[in-house]
């Protein structure tokens, strides 16, 4: 099942697929970063927002929050979860806003969905144009040189329609600007099993390359990939949170 089709067909199960994600901790951490590095403003936009769980937490924290995604079924569910929010069907690499944001987020490594370096540059440019001066762009990323192709993250969750098992992992060939996110979803009911495999093209970038792209437009703070503690990046771990202030 190619590309976006899996997310379209399984949008009703997306929250189940992400059941092990602590959206509250992630949202609260970025809220703290906005107070620490940003302008403390409350106009928030979430890129690749999916079904809107992060937007929900930001609204509950007092933000004027909204999101964009390229998948309309996801946005339909986000609108049910967050009727107060404004959602739009837009590409994060080429989007516009009605008024500047104080905070733009891109969670769950979704910055890599830009797919290639030129589109990543376009995403950064779109974010820069949508932020107010002093506003904060916050996202997480993986360094291509740290990827272990043998490593997968898995979890299972029970649903009224059956037992769902999810696995995902990065794959990088070792050269070039493309890597992939490999997904495996299995739905099991008594006497029957359905299996989906999908592979998404993702941009492969080193942290040094990413810093070079961000430096002309942002003051960049690299942090450890820890949503419970705010710590400077240790210089060796392959996952990091980027807090980027528009200059």
C-alpha cells in the first residue's frame, strides 16, 4: 500500500497506532521551551498535525492553536477533537498563514516527511515566513549517521475490531539525502489476520547539515531528546529536539 494511502485508509486507527506516545509530556515540554526561548505568545500552529492530539493539549494550556496536514481524513478527526481550532489542508513545505504565529511545532519526527533537502529548505522558509520575529520553531529530528537499520519500535493495542500490532523503523542506505520510514501493521481477529506494509520516503540529514540550513534564519538551541527534562544536546546522541528562535 503506497505512500499516503495507508494513512488515508487507516486514519481511524491512527490514534491506536500512536497509543504509546505521551502527547501531554511533549506538548508541555514545548510550552516550557516557548517560555524559555520564545516570546511567550500564544498563537500556535502544528505542522503535520494528524488527528490533532498536540493541538488539543495546547488549546487546553491557553493557546490559540491550529494545525495543518496533507491528509483530509486526519483533519476531519482533528476537527472533532478540537472544534475550537482552525485546521487547513496544506503541505508543510509550502504553506501560508492568515497572521504570524508565535510558536510553530512539528512533532514525531514529521520534519523528515519533507522528503528531500530542497523541500526541507522550503519547509524552513515557510516556517520562517509564518513566524513573528522572536517566535519559536520547535521540532525533533534524527541524524542520518546514527540510524541503525536493524532497530524497530513495536507495540500492540486491543481495539473493538481486534488486536493491532504496530512496528516502525528507520532505514538509511548510508549515502544520499533519502531515507525511509518502514511501517508494519497487523490486525488480528479470531481465525483471521490482515497485514499492511508501508514505506515512506523521508529526508536524510545530519545534524550539522540541519544546523547549516537553520542558522541563516534562526538562533538554534539543540536539546537532548527528553521531554521530561530540558538538557543541552550531549553532542553524540542521534535524536535531538531543536528549539529555533526567528531572528
